[in-house]
C-alpha cells in the first residue's frame, strides 16, 4: 500500500533477547486441539481506557486478535496537548494446553492516518514476556500529507522465534504507542493516527506458532 507504515522485523528483534535459555521443544507441530484462552490481566494507557480493548482467539488456535475502540492520537483543531500521544500496555495471560508451548510468528497491524502537510506521526511497539530483564522497541515515522488506511505485516524467521518456557507461566506484554506532531502544519489543521480502521475491522492480529514440549 502506498505510504504504508513499514514495521521492520520488530517481533524477531524484540523477542529474541527477552527470555533466558530453556529446553528446546520438539519439531513444529499443528496447533493443539484443546482451546487456548487468553485473558487480559491488566490494561493501562490513554489509548485503551477501561473496556475499550478486547482480545479474541481464533477457532483454530493459530492467532489472536486485539481490538481497540478509542485508540486515537491527534493534534491541531483545538485538540488538547495531551491528545498528541496515546499509549496502551496489555498484560496477557495465555492459558496453553498441557504439553505445548507457543511463539509469536508474525503480527499484522492496521490503522488510519490523516496527516496534514508538515505534520508527522510515529508508531511504536514493544513485546516481552513477564520477568524478562530486557525490552527492545522500534519507532516508525509517518509523514504528511497522508489520508488513507495503513497496514503492516511483521514476520519472524522460524529459526529466530522465541518460545514461551515449557511448564512455567509467563504473561505476555504488548506495549504500543501513537504520537502525532503538528510540525509546520497550520494550527487550524487537525492531524491524527488511529490504531484501528474507519470500517471497524480488527486492528492487530498476532499469529502463533506451536511446538510440543519435551517430556518432563
């Protein structure tokens, strides 16, 4: 898509250093047949006020989606200064069937951007498992003039996937941020970015890879 917001191998970079070494599970396998359940342990941030973020798991256990209904950063047109930055931190409890472990293989993002000439926006994302001493993040600039949906897919090579440790519960944290700057645009012009789309479709999809854990 022209002008699309490109998010460069974030998951591979961000997750590659988050976990200590642990036993390597066996070969790749099909998703478990038992349903996985993902609960939101905590949700914080101006981009996801109470009851405005939701998580759902696909029927085949290959992905989960995160939807936002009020994730919008904007400047100009009388918007308060605090509206220029919005963020959201999700702490997810992933209930995995016994004998399996998972990794995030790829993520699909989408949103809508309306940036006046001279304005700019930034999207930022980071991922880590609970208890990790390290967190990496990347920022992705987006410049006006722009008026369209944006979409990006971020994939990780199989060899670089980082798996949740077998037999230990580690919550998965997703941190995102949108920031819009007026720059040289007219003070009367309104510029904004959303972490969703104008037609209300799903904003973020996290695709799962599965392995069987080694025998205890």
